[in-house]
C-alpha cells in the first residue's frame, strides 16, 4: 500500500522560502511519477509540479516555474518541493501525489494520480 506523508508547511512572509517534503513508502518508486498539487479555499486543486522518479523529467505550472523546484532523494524515498520567492497567492494546502508509470511523466491533471497524501498548509503573508 502506497503511503505519502507531506511535511514542511508553515506560515512565512512574502519573499521567503520553504521546502516541502513527501515521504513515500509501500512501493519501489522508481517507475512512479510524483506530483505536487495545491488547493486554496474555494478553488479547485491546482497542478504545481511533477517529476518522473527514474528519468528526472520535471514539469512546472506557469505560476511557479522559476521559483519552485521539484526533486527527489532516492536513498530517503522522499520528494521535495523547494519554494522560493513565495507570494501570498501561493497560500494553499499542498498535496503530494503519485501514479505508476512513465506515461504520466508529464501529467498535470489531478485525476491522473491515484495516491495522495494528507496535505500540508502553506500560508504566505504580505
């Protein structure tokens, strides 16, 4: 059974940085695509970034490209989201997601992912 546990959220000021972590367990994730999504109050879940674990293929949303970086640590079975130059509009619950297969390496739709973490809150004040 796949388990994803996010951590690292918090309250920061605009311009600050945060690093989110997603600890993955229950599988060998070398053939998985991992994703970060976020959901602000009253809004739909939004794609942030994805990474294909083995190939290192990464995809970013236009709103975070150049400020956020997705990466993974094979030894720790952990995926990270480094968030720099945070803005108030980045405020949301951030979710880690996973789906089996390289075919999803560029997936940006939440429904493509079938494993989800519980989410971690990120609040950016102006």
